[in-house]
């Protein structure tokens, strides 16, 4: 198998994995939401947990998509134009990741989680 063909297939494989993670994460989050409601959790609590679960699935999917973009852009055709597009895509996805992390955990990724008992 030719190097470029292998790299393109690898990038495509990681993209497929990202889609699977997003779909599976959404299904599992929906199931957990329904389970919480059936077990008597308050709707507001179940809803916030659903958003957190969906946010985690999206974060993981975004990370995989960034990996696929890096593989596809740098390894296959590293032109200045393609690298600029990659930089823009990574910047947008990084911003989305930070925003989702803040929404899910209530803190920035570089902040320590609150200590137990405080």
C-alpha cells in the first residue's frame, strides 16, 4: 500500500471513529438521562447531567476530529494553504473544546478541580 493511501485511510478511519464516539455518546447520554428520570431524579438534575454527558462525548469526538485533520493535512499534502486551513480548524475546535469544558465542569481545563470537603 502506498504511503499516501495508507495515511489517507488512517485519517478516514479516525474520522469514522469520531462519528462513532459522537453517536454512541449521544445514545448513552440519552439512556442515562432516561434512567435518571425513571429512578426519580429531579428533571433539572437529570437535564444538567445529560448536558454534561453530551459535552464529554462531543469533547472526545472533537479531539478525534482534530487528530484526523492533522493526519490528513500534514501527512498527505502539507502546503502553506492547507496548513493555514488546519490551523484555523484546530483553533476553532480548541475554542469549542474550552467552551464545552467550561460548560461541563464549571472550570477552565487548566484549573484544578475543587478539593473534596471544601
